[in-house]
C-alpha cells in the first residue's frame, strides 16, 4: 500500500495531467468539459476522473460516451507523462455538484422571495 502522502501526490498529478489531456482531445462529441477532481485507490491501481459538462442532457451523454471511448488513449498518455510502476485503470464519472448547488441556490432564492411578500 502506498502512503497517504503518495496517494495524494499521485491524485494531484492525475488531476493536472487528465485536465490537460481532456482539453486536447479532438473528438467532436466532446463539448465543454471540465475535470473537476480525481480519486485514486490506496493501492494506486484504480483512478476515477470526475467531470462536469456544460450543455443539454444529450450533449452530456455524448461527451461522456466520447470520454469513455478515449479511456485507453488517456491511460497511455498518463503512462507516458507520469512515472508509475502501474498505470491505474481509469473510470469516468459525471460530477453533479455544480447542478446541485445551482438548484439549492434557486430553492433558497424562492424561499427568500416568499419571506418578503
């Protein structure tokens, strides 16, 4: 098992490199996507890339499908850019934090408006 310090360092490296790799992908299905965070297992064998996508539900699905199809390429790029004994298996997950925050703000604004009536 890797130390907590090493796991955090690798996670930060992955975040930086995956953000750069995703920004350079040429697939036309990829819309406005941001790599929000990464997670990595304690043994450094599995990594999760959390992404946020701007656009309609269809655009989100197309972007996620394009990212899924580019997983092998992204893993090879990670292997080329970061010196690791094992390159982690990559999972991609959609991060809904921004949407949830916007919805909560909308609800709070609605409550605030009712109080002044």
